[in-house]
C-alpha cells in the first residue's frame, strides 16, 4: 500500500514451499516433511567404503559425533572404529538431517565415530578462471619448496582467533562509550624472489618447532 514501508515478518508467519516449474508454490508444513518416506530418516546405513584421501576436502560439510545405538551395539561400534582407523578408510552412506537427505561419511576420531555430511555433486562449483596465469621459474619453485619444508610442524591448536578477540575488545569499548583505534597497515609491493629468500633465511634461524 502507498505510504507503507517494509515490515519485519514474524517467525510464525514464515512458511516453507516448493516452487513448481510453472511458478505455482506448493506450501509444505513441518508435519509434511516429518512424514517423508525416507529410509535414512533416523539411521545411517553404510553403502560402502572408500579411502579417506579419495574424498575431496571441499566436499566436507558439518560434523556430528555418532555413538553406539542401543544395547549390544558397543562391541560392533568399537570394532568399526578400530577397523576404519587401521585401514584409513571411511564409510559412505546417506542420512536425513532436518528433513533433508544428505550424503555423509563415517570416520574415526579419537576412539569415536564422526558422521560428516558431504556436499552433493551438483552443490559443488568449479573455480572457473580463478587460477593464476602468471608463470613461475624453477628457482622460485625450489625456494618455495624449501620454505614449506622449513615451516612444517605447526600446531593448529596454538593458533588463536584474533578476530574474536578484536570483536570482544570492540564490544567492551563500545559498551564503555569509547571506540577502538583503527589499525591501518600499508601493503608494500612484494618482490617474490626476495620475499621467498628472506622467509627461508628467517625459518632456518628460528627456534625448532616442538
């Protein structure tokens, strides 16, 4: 109506629907979705096993811990955990999560099974022309490989969330009526060879990683 601006729609007025090819929207309720005839609705059935390195990491979605289901399941569960750990294989199957069927894998982690969802093939996007076309020399590659070898062994558990810490500082400053000073960093033009050589020298003279 004229003169009326946009309004926030209450959550109870929000619904789900499926748009048909002709444009018709078919409303769907939570009850409709709960009664979908999916055999994977409450269970995960392993369809087969593949080597863990055969799963492209870009396919991985959200992880969930999966425990043994019911009495008598602990021994088969423990057996599967150990077998997967020894073979470096993962179990592949399907499971319905939030009324949607997902491809997923079962993999061992610290004595328990992790169920991790995977993206379907049509959900993955190719990078297009993002790959750089700039040529590199053999010398640059040699230095880059040396740098990688010198910097192996980082413990990701020691890496901290600096963004989260900065956000906490900002909230504290705003709550106190102040404001954080903005950090401005100059971005210099980098000579790739010089940067690699300097990084290799610095890595070789740094204390060894534990």
